[in-house]
C-alpha cells in the first residue's frame, strides 16, 4: 500500500518537496497498486477538493478504483499561488504539477479525470513532451475542457466577475478557499487578459496517444461543442458525448449519466 495515501473523512495537507508546496489532498477507496490504476481528479478554475462534492466517492464506488483529488496551489486550503496569474498558467500547471503528483503517491497507472480548467491541464500534460512518453497515464476523462476562448465563454466569465463584485459570491467561495479574493481575481483576470494562452494547448493534442473520453453539457455556458470537436486532433482513440439539458458540470448536474459513461470507459481501458 502507498504510504501516506490520504484516505480521511476530510482533506488534509500533504507536503510536496519537489514543488516546495503543501497541497490539500483527499483519497477515496484503495490505494493504487502496480496492477490497479487510480483515478486522479483535476478540478475546475475556481474548484477545490471539497467542491467535487459527492462525485469522488461515487466514482470510486462505481469503478472499484481508488480516487485521488487535490487542490492546486491557490485553491482550497493549499499553499498560495503567486499573483498575478500568468497568461499560460494552464500549460504551467500541466508541466509542473501532474508528474510530481503521480510520483508523490507512487502511481504506476493513472487515469486523469479533469473538469474545465482541470481538463485542459490533464490534456496539456498528456500532450506535453514529458507526458506523451509517460506510460503511467493510461487514459483521460475530460469534462467540459477548454482549448480556445469563445465570445460567449468570455462573456460568461465577465458576468461572473460582476456577480463577484455585487453578490454574496465572495462569502460563498470563502467557505472553500483560504483566500477567495486572490483566487477569483487571479483566475478571472488571466482568462480575460488579451494575452491568455489557453489556445497553446491545442498544439499538444496531436501527441496524445492514450484513449480519451470527452463529456460536455449541451447547455454549457463556458464553452460550445467545438471544444469537444478539438479532441479530433488527438493521435489516440477519442469518444465524446454531448449531454442534453446539462450545463458546465456534468458530474454534478447529470451525475448518473456521467458516472455510467466514465465507468464504462474505465472498464474498456483497464
């Protein structure tokens, strides 16, 4: 069994000497073994371990596999991220965080499950020079990932910026994050910057050779179906599904359909 596998009733902080940070982590189910993959969750742009809500436990129960989630720096109760966020923060997270996470918990096989920003980070790692040769990454599950900006998407982000300034959203976010203001404006200002570099991740897609499952809500306010269509550039097998009557969070809004799709995909690759 992996030492320090963080199966606890609540998230706890784990030191990552390779990154010089302490990150909030939580695990569900059995620790990974050489013959059993682990599902590794990468959260959305304003997410954290806690904001996955009941999804990790349900995912572990449906697949019979261990599930690991962590809050990236600046999120949840992890150490802070330097501000301002860089325009290429998604590529940087892909290049600097994913491999050390797999190393830290001794994973020989992992299926990366990323939502929104986390989906972009997962694909960014799998399509990087290092990730493309990392045989530990068996497959990707991408929930509403981003590979380029769209006018409606940016309008939604600017709209949530206005909500943050005029509603109780800061207080609600503060329940889940150590520094909600720093997180929100770091994310918001990066996305609305003219220099924002999410499109750079598209150049990595042709290097992704592992199987990919892409899921997105048909009513996603943060991206159109064209985001899933971008996955056609991957070198490996790709399956996609546009979920009717669903917004940006299929794992919460359409949990049964999402869990069934992921469970079937996991069986096919593991």
